[in-house]
C-alpha cells in the first residue's frame, strides 16, 4: 500500500480519509489554541474569525476585546517611539542653531563692550619707577622705598579686589 | 536623514568654535586662546605678601643697623633675597634694591667679594634704565673705588689705577642711566607710575 501522505501524487489520487500527518496535527492544534486565545498571533485564526463574523456577526467577548485593544496599543506605542526619536533630533538641531547664534552675538557684542571692560581693567604688575621722581640717594633710603612700593601696590590690590567683586 | 545629521554636526562644530572664541574675548583670560599675547600678571595677594615681607625685613635691618649690629642687618636682608618670589617687575626691583643694600653693608665690612656678588645679582634683576639699575651701578662704582684704595694700600699701583678707571666708568654709566630715566619721565609729562 502506498503512503497516503505523499503530496507529490495527484489530488484525485489522495485518500480523503487518510490519517493526518504529525505536521498537520501540530498545525491544527496551533489553530485551535489561537482560536481560543485571541492574543496568539495566527493568520489562520484571524481568517477563521473573519469568515465566521461575515457569516454570523456577533459581539466580541470581553477577552477578545481586551486582546485587540492591547494589540492596537502595542502597534501605537511603536509608532510613538519612532516619532519621539524624530522630535529629539529636531530639538537637538534647533538647540545647536540657538548656540551658534549666541556665539555670533557674543563675538559681535564682545567688540562693542571692549571699552567698558578696559575701564574696569585690573591693575597689573609693572615697574615702580614712576613712584620715584628723583634719583636715589647714594646710601640709605631702601626702607622708605619699599614703604612707598608696598603702599602703592596695596592700593592696587584693593582696587583689583573691588573690581572682582563688581564694586567700582 | 543622513544629510540632516551632517548639517547638524557642522553647525554644532561651528557653534562650539564660536563659543570658544567668544569666551577668549569676553573673560579677559588669555589661557587657551590661540592668539593671546602674554600679559603682565595682575597685582595679587602673592605679590602683596612678598612686598609685605620685604618691607618687614628692610625695617628689621634698620633696627639692627641702628643698634650697631651690621651682621644682623645682613642676615635680615639675606632672608629677603631668599624669599620665594612671584614673577613680577616689582619683585625684581625690590630684590635689586635689597642686593644693593646688602652690597653696601658688605662694602662697609670690607667684604668686597660678597659686595661684588650682590651687585651682580641685583644687576641681573633690572636690565632696563631705572633708578634701581642706576643705583646698583653707583654701588658698583663705589666698590671699585674701595678696591682701588685697597690695591693702592697694598702697593699695587697699576691694579689700583685700573680699578679707579673702572670706578669712574661705572659711576659715569650710573649717571647716564639716571639721566635716561629723568628724560623719559619728563617726556611722559611727569606721569606717576
């Protein structure tokens, strides 16, 4: 006797009452489970439900309704995630443009404000020669000179501190 | 989308560079700015601390000198020239003046070699025409004058004569430096500091 599951044979030659193969049994089991549980993805189950609804429409069970809603929400969440990615990229681009504009503004504005800063410039280290209008005596006078230098630079340091604190 | 990404990257780099240049200009800081010119440091606490210590040690030397303790005065001034010194023009000038005073004290003690060392150390600190340099040249002239006297006393007439010539040359150089300082001060309209 030939194997009834041999599909290479002509359909007319198939024995209708031949027992189902293991693969067919597994597929049938999967379809049965998908029909019982609408959350299981199965094209055959969806087709079966569509045919059934077309022939005899009826209300969705609460379980089926919940499963469909969950499925729809999952699809929507994926779409939203993609949109969020686009929004982040656009926001970054706009931020960069604003930063570039701010840099250009500072460059231009910095030139305008230069004289104002020069007014508030700090006292820098420099020769103390200007503190002494006359040549030094041949001997002595060193303590008087360091007194004058220290007093003058103490005033400079005070000015610098006030400038640093914004007090002028 | 790739094109947009490159555009954003280009704008970001331009913006970052712009902000960097703006920071160089706006903070008055030369650190990290490519074309910054070296600037004199501001008058700060480190400079003031040095000047304050130098002032105290000069006055301490005064007290020793008044008490007839010349060696004590030298010790105070040796401490001054050994102070940790921040880099500043004022520091160089104060140290030059301290070396001049030390040289004078060594001269009074007859220690010509020590006096010469201090004069040279002071001259290393002040190269430009200032009263500080002029004063050091003057002290060096006095040193050579003292050397000429000592050589003459030792019967070394030729060497004494050369030392006297050096003394005259140094004192003349001192006068020239002082004159340049005065000329410059007059050209500046007597502006202070």
